[in-house]
C-alpha cells in the first residue's frame, strides 16, 4: 500500500510539474514528510525525479533560457549555503508558514493586471536579490519553486519560455542539492528508489506534455495564478 501511494504521488506530481515547471518538490516535500519520511530521505526520493523532468523541459526550451547565468551566479551559491546549514546545523528548520502567506498574497496580486504590472517592475529592478532569496529559501525548505514560478511568471514571457526558465532553475537547484546531500548524507539514497526518475520521465512524455500542449496561453497564465494561490493556502494548513 505504501509503495502504491508513493508511485501515485510521483505520477500525479509529475503531471503538475510537466505543466507548470514545479510540483514534485513543492507539494512532494510536505506530503512525504507527513507520510513519515525524514527530510534527507524526502530529498533523496524527490530530487532525482524533479531533476529528470526539469532536464527534459529545459532541453526542449534551450534557446529561450535567458536566466541560466543569473541562476548560476546568484541562486546556486545561496542554495548550497542554505542546504548545507540545514543538514549540518538545523535539520528541522522550516519556513512553511511564511512561504504560504507570501505565495497566497502573490497569487492574489497576479489576479489583478495593475498589481501584476507592479510585481513585474519589482522583479526586474531587484532581479539579483530575488534570485538570491529564492535560492536561500529553497535550500532551507525545499519549497522555493513556488517563488521561482512567481518570479519567472512575472517577467511576462509566453508559456513555453516561462516553463522552460522555471525548469532550468529547478534543474540547477536540484543538481546542487543532490551534490550537497550526497556529500553530507550519502546513506539517504536507496537503490530501490532509482527507478522513480524513469517513471517521472515516462509520465512526462506520455501524459504531462500533452496536458501542457493543450493549455492555451490565457489558460496557462490564469492556471498559474490559481496554482500559486492554492499552494499558498495549502501551506497555511497545519
């Protein structure tokens, strides 16, 4: 029963990530913690799956990945330092409530064209600081993907470029997290979990990409706004 539940969650969250570029870590982290998995076990289980899907998405949008350099300069060093601190000093550290409030508020702001224009201006003006903050948050909680989607979504690109740049950030952060985790907690990885990234990749090709292709530009942007708000609301539930 436990295995069936894990497989079902992986498939469902992969479909979400196939459409929005995020999902496996953002929803999977709290769900697997609730199932009794430890933080390091959760990372070891979800990161390879997320990396597999993000790698495919980033490769498909390679020419549209305008944020690659910024991720490497500002986001990844913050992820490295934050995750290293959590694993070594504070394994129970969590910013779930604060993230939930911020994401719910941002989702509501995106629903207003005037407010969305202001958010876009702030993100462009404070681009480096925003990416550094996202990296710190992701390293601390594994849930920085929601804010990453807010940041990239506010730049006003069409859906393929938006998803591609979100996936690129997720890919690089996951690779950094895996390296830190392997160095500090290699015992967290279990051979039985390694087929799961293949399951995620297959789910993406067979189902997730079809859902993404069927979504209209307006529907994509509207769904992303609703998705962000729902994530924020879900994170506020104890």
